[in-house]
C-alpha cells in the first residue's frame, strides 16, 4: 500500500504511515518503540478547521519527527486524539497545535505508561 492514502468520499482526512492503512477519518502513527516512560495525552476541540486536509501532512511529519504514536482525528469540525510519546515530544505537539489560533485553548488530560500504549 501507499505510505499515505486518502478517502476522497470522507469528510475527514484519512491517512496512514509506514504502510499501515488508517480507519476512515483517523490518523495512525507508526514508529519504533521507546523503552522510556511514555506520556499519554488525550484531547479534543470542536472548532471549524476548513483546512484540515492541508494540516494533515504537516501534523503527520511533526509526529513522525517527534516519535509520537497514537491516533489523531482531524475533521472540518475539529480534532480528537489520544497520543503517546516522551513528555517533551507531547509538550512539543501541544505547543505546535496551540500555535494555530483556532487551537490556542486546546486542553489535554495526561497519564503515564511504562510500556508503549500504541504500536502505531
């Protein structure tokens, strides 16, 4: 399969990395397991994201570059996600998302995991 696939009939962006096919409307991130403590962040925000399709490749690259795993759902109506990575990478992701004025007030709930909670 392609590294990135998009369902043109979906109202959400559908994509996958590293030959893993994503479910409709979701982003599955894949990478190497990290033996260190993992920070898990869950967040959502209902906000108009008319450009969610343009946001997707930049967000995918950011997560790949920062070794962040989990699912990010982007849609015209907003964002919904549960992701895991190092504390620094999760903080960087939230800062990256909040740099968009529409997501400036994005809040997250956090937990810790000794083992990687997501393989993709």
